[in-house]
């Protein structure tokens, strides 16, 4: 059931493919370190026209890392980070 809810909310800002690619990038680097993961989140969002606070991105990267990069958590953190410019 959660998967369906996540897919519905993904349509708001990010596609499932975009999130899966970002997740793959995070995992491919061994989840990098928190600073590198935060930079990746910032680049992802800025590439889609959103602003993001570096400190907020670092905090979000830590939460995503603690959740094992679960897609629902990644999606939630991105939605909370994204600031319309």
C-alpha cells in the first residue's frame, strides 16, 4: 500500500525514474559520505529548478542514510528540501 501512496505523491514534483536514478547514484557510491550525499541532493534539486539550503541538504542526507536510502524516505526528504526559486 505504501508503494502506491509514494507513487501518487511522486507525480507532484519528481518521477519514480528520477528518484530511482538518484537512489542508485547514492547507493553506487556506497552512500558516499553525508557531505557528498548532500551535494548530490543539492545538484539533483538545482537541476530541476529548486533551491536548497546546504545545511538542510546535509541534515536530509543523514536521514536518508539512516533509512538505508529507502525510496519513500528519499522522496519525502526531497519534497521537504525543494524550495521554488
